[in-house]
């Protein structure tokens, strides 16, 4: 991907440009256009009239015609003038994209080292960037005019209705919440706040109260949530609190689960300013708001804010940039903030707001560790855990069993010869799944391939194949046998494949139709189970000894979230009577073979701050983020040596560049290594980690060195990408 490979306008012939012979007449301008093509650009064109930055235009590109966005006008062309082709058409059904949006996209492209067109165009709704929507048979006057017509005809205004059947119950904020809201509303200009509130402390009410004040002043709010399935719940919360302030058309929801039409509608209402609240997942950080006054990033630590393909961006980090650029207030909320954010709060870059109490006057659940080392487990369950389930069910409360491993068993195994089920295309085990009583299948969780589970060992022919370990299906099976009276439900990626099935399972739990819920991480986020008396956590140790230095941080966050599902509500009776019935507080039981590990001790003590402090000390000692900045170059090839060879060559190039620039002391190049799961879907992967304590030096290297990578050894026969601030290493 070097700039001299670019077959852009310079390949074109002047005959096709329509330029007047003998040079340019006055009024002709050169413009630079962003195009969504995997080439670095720049792409320069000529226009017959002056043209505004941010306009969408139709241009010829090679033998194709594409929609692009004008980045700059009156430029000095980067190529021979006579070869420059003309812009065919300006799409004037929309005014130009706002400067703030252009700046954000350009910053993202620059920071994450991608061509700007690969940032801008995918951020637009499909109809606005595909020529077929303008020139197709049924395109009429284009998608925007069609949308306007649809809007004019619609009986009820388009948008998200904030009407709710039940009357909003006004919530009186407690002192800590009030203090947080006051701090936010008193804030002038750009300020970043870290809202650290324990699970159930009522962070949502703080966001909503702060948002209400902004909206009443005529301002705009951008709400980011980590997952699509949290948007309905958030929209409902907005409805309760803000329904009177904002009409349905004033709310836009943006996420990747929308149809093209829905996305277009939400996007256009944001663009034309009708929507004053934008709620969405990470892609909503690119919402085309001209101006924003408050940005909320809920569960800011959540890895879902990081896009894992194409433009590998962090929506949280871009949101901070966006807030800064718009002079807005930004709130990052979490019970378990990322160490990056925590560190910035320690440094005073972010102001910390703390909620130490549960809003519903309940206490935090009691966390106990079950040391499994000397215990005889029954199908993976400790006797105390089984007793606790019995007790909880007897009290008429619900149980959540958390096991972050879907399927029946992680592997099928031959006891006589040691054969284990493996995926043919990946370097991982094939997971045993049960589909119906007699149907066992082997499924790869990396590439998705499936096959029937063999009934006899493919190597020695022994018929005694055994599942090893357990996943949610097997746990469910065992619990159903053990507690035949209990009503069970399992929530994981398999049980919720059909659209809407996750919601209906959650609804059953909320309606009290489920006694024991078995779930993976899907159950850990956002959901508020009123009657949950016990959380059992199984197999957490598998995350304890990962090579990734973020593993303890992530394990803590995940277990804290799961544990936080418990006991969020005082029993209705206690509240009504105003007396303290001796209700057993909710319990969290963690099975572990390593109870002395700091992460478990910190969970037991509910002590995030202490844990964060000790992790930060470790990171500082090891020179890891947030005390250093990283970039990760990953190569994928048919054979591992190709990937390794390319990365070695790339590494040598980086080394040479650093030497030349005198930066060898500042930037560290790690050894080239295969990924932990080296092969996925027949492709072998390896990586090169680059690190510096000076962010600017790291970026100087990337800018100086990346453009030459395309010429490196074997670059044509493999795929590679760079990730800035990688989350997983
Ligand atoms: P968090 O996001 O901090 O985990 P939530 O915002 O989900 O917590 O709030 C937890 C529960 O407390 C919710 O049911 C919410 O309605 C309730 N709640 C929040 N603030 C108050 C308050 N001031 N008084 C009573 N209940 C509250
Ligand atoms: Zn065998
Ligand atoms: Zn596979």
C-alpha cells in the first residue's frame, strides 16, 4: 500500500477529463477527494465550479465511478495536471458534511493509520455512498429526497417514541448522585469526568439528570453504550426521564443492527439537527452532529468499544477527542474503569466522581471464595455451592450460574489413545455441542465449521469417547438432574441465535419464570435481576493465566459485573414496611483453585481502587500501558514462515528507520511471534509489537515506516494490518 502504487487519477488519460484544451479556464479548481478504496491516495480531481469541503461527489476512478467526499479545495495537485480527471457530479441533496465531522474522521484516519476514505465513507449510511441509490432504476431523485417524502407522509413522526405505558416514577437522587450531577452541570467547556460508581449505584440516573439539563438549555447529547442489546433498555430509560423534554423525532438510535433505511433515517435526523439525543454503539461516535454538549460513555472499560477490523478504533478514545474539539463535557462511567482512564483520573487529567453506595439502599453482595483444591466436586460443582443453590431456591430467589464457555464440553477425548477433537482449519480444539438428545456435533468457535461428532475414535476405533471439561449445555443438563423442580434457562450465543430470543429469555427471567439461569458473559452486562439471591461463578481460573497483560484487569471487571447482578434490590417488602426484615444478603460464590490471587482477594473486598493501584504499579514496573504506548503489526499468510518472514523484514525496516532518526532508545521493537492461536480458518498469523513511552515517537515511526511495508519481502502474498493502542496482545 504505497503511494506510488496508487492507480488513481494519474493513470487516467486527459482525453476523458473534459478539460478545455490550453489549460484551465477561470473558475476551475483542483480538489482532493476521499474514496473508500484500499489505497493510500491522495485522489485529486478538477471541478468546474467552486465546491465546498464536505460535499459528496461522483468521480471516475479507474474504470469505475464512485461517491467520494471532498476533503480540500484549491489544492496544489499532487500529480501532473493534464492527467487529472473531472468531478462528474456534486450530490447536492445534502449540505456539506459538518467541519467537526470532517475533522473527527481525519483525526481518526491519521491516528489509526488508515486512508481517510476508509474512515469517512463507511461512516455514512449505505444509500448516501452507493451510486446505485442515485442512478439505479428506482432511485428517483435519490435517497434523501425519498426520505423527505416519506417523512412528510408519515402519520406519526419518524423516530424513537419515548412514550411509555407506565407513568415515569420520579427518582430522587441521593447525595452522591446529586453531587455528581451538579459537578457535571457546573462544568464549562471541555472537561472529562470519570464516574466511578459501584454496580447498582445509579450511574444511569446521573447521566439522565445531566442530559436533561443540557437538553433544557437547548443542547445535544451523545450516549454511547457497549452493546446493541443494551440500546432498548437505555432508550426506555431515556423515555422515562426525558420524554417530556424531547419528542420522538428528537432521538436517534445508531447501531450496526439497523436496516439501511433505519440507519439513513436516524443519520439524517442527526445530520439536520432534529435529533438532539443520539444513542448508539461504538459507530455512533461518528454521528454527524454539528455540535455536541455532553457525551456519555457507559461502561467505558468495555472492550466492545474497540472495533476489531478495518479501522481499528476505540470509540471511547475518539469520544474524548470529539468532546475536546466540541468544548463538550464527557462522562466515562464504570464500576471497573479501564486502567488507562483510572490512571488519567489519578493524574488529574480526568475529574473523578464517585458513587460508593447502592442507590436502592441494598448492600453489596457478600463475595466468598470456594477453594476447590481439596474438594471433591460433583460435576464441577463444590458441595457448598450446591447447598447454596438449594437454600436460595428454598427462599424463592433466583440463582445465576456464570460459566463463560458455551457448548457441551470444550473437547471430546479418547481415553485409550489420547485423541482429542481438533478443528481441521484452526489450531484449536473443536468444541462438543449437543443438538438434541442424540445429536452431538463438533464445532469450531474460531472458524465456525461443524461436523458430526464421531461415535468411535478416528485413530484407534475405541467407542468410549468422553467429553472433557464442561460448557453451559452440560452444566444445564447436570443442574436439571440435580434440581428437577427448578425451572432452568440458559443464555449464551447458542440459545439466543434467533432475533429477539435473547430478549424473550431475559423477559422470562425478569417475570420470575426462571429459577436457575445459566449464562455466559451475555448475562453480565446491564441487566438488572430483581430477585437474584445467588451468583455462582465457575471456571474463572481459565482467564487467570493468560499471556495478555490485561487479563487480570479484564477478569476483575467481568466478575465484578457478574457479581453486581446480585441483590440490587431490597425485597419489596423491606422497603414497604420500612422495617429491616432479616433478609439474607445476596451471595456470590467463586470457585477457584487460586484463592490467594490478588484479583480474587480484591473482589472479595469489593476493592477496585486498591486493585487498580497494584495493577498500575505492576504496569509501571514493566513499562506497559498506560505508561507506554503500543502498536501491533499483524500478518496473515497461508504458511506461518511467510508471515514471520514478512514481519522480520518489516522489523528490520523499522529498526533502520529508528536508527536513522536517532529514536532507537525511545521505541522498542519486540520479537516477531506467532499468535497464541496461530491458525484460524487455514490462515497463519504472527505479530510484531512496537512500544514507546513517547506517543509522538511511536506515531512518527508509523508514519515514516508503514508506507514502505507494501514493498517488503512477500507483502504481495499476505495480508497485514496495523493496530494502534491494541487491546489484545
Ligand atoms: P449502575 O448503572 O450504577 O449499576 P443503575 O443506574 O442501573 O446502576 O441503577 C441501579 C438501580 O437503582 C436501578 O434500578 C435504578 O432505577 C435505581 N436507582 C437509581 N438511582 C436511584 C435513586 N436515587 N433512588 C432510588 N433508586 C434509584
Ligand atoms: Zn483412540
Ligand atoms: Zn476452526
